[in-house]
C-alpha cells in the first residue's frame, strides 16, 4: 500500500473566524497568522448554493473581497460536498491548470480552515477523499 501524506503538497493553510452570520452566507475574518502573499483576502464569504446554476453536488460558494462590495467581488469556486459533513473541496484555475482547495468548517466554533495546495495539483476524486479523511 502506498502511504500518502496530506502535507506533501500543501502550499498554505489559512484560518478564518466568523464575524457575521446572514440568512444565506457567513462572512469570515482572517487571522493574523495568514500569509499576505496569496489571492485569498483577509475577508472572505461562504454562501449557500441556491440552485441558480446546473452544478451537481455543490454545497456552498467561496468568495473573496477584492472589490468595494461583495456583489462585485470575485467568486473563486464552488465548494463541493465530500464524505465528511463539514469538509468541502474546490479549485482555483490559473492558465488552464486547476489547483486544489480544501475547506473545513469546524462544527463547534465555525472556524473556517482553507488548505491551498501547490499550483497545478488537482488529483482525482479518490485521492481527494483520502485527503479529506486525513484532515
């Protein structure tokens, strides 16, 4: 059996605390320990999927605040459901390459942890399930 270490391909880990709960979304503030050298901004939003697209198995959407308002800010990725209730996966696309993002929302504290993997690392679904089971 081939041993797989989830930390081998992790580029950065970000942690966010919830600062505002709305009916269909939650706004998170990044902790000071988050790296400033990334596309992920200090304020992010997780929105509920409301069925306005044909996406399948989509639970939530992830948005960064890179503009003056949330409606103009960039929606980075959908957050697809995994075999764990509070853990999702998505991707960021850069020049035809996808990079894996894993999102984990702690059920008790609602702290959001984002695992950003190395650029271009996007394994198949069975490897993603293996990663999720180890987080």
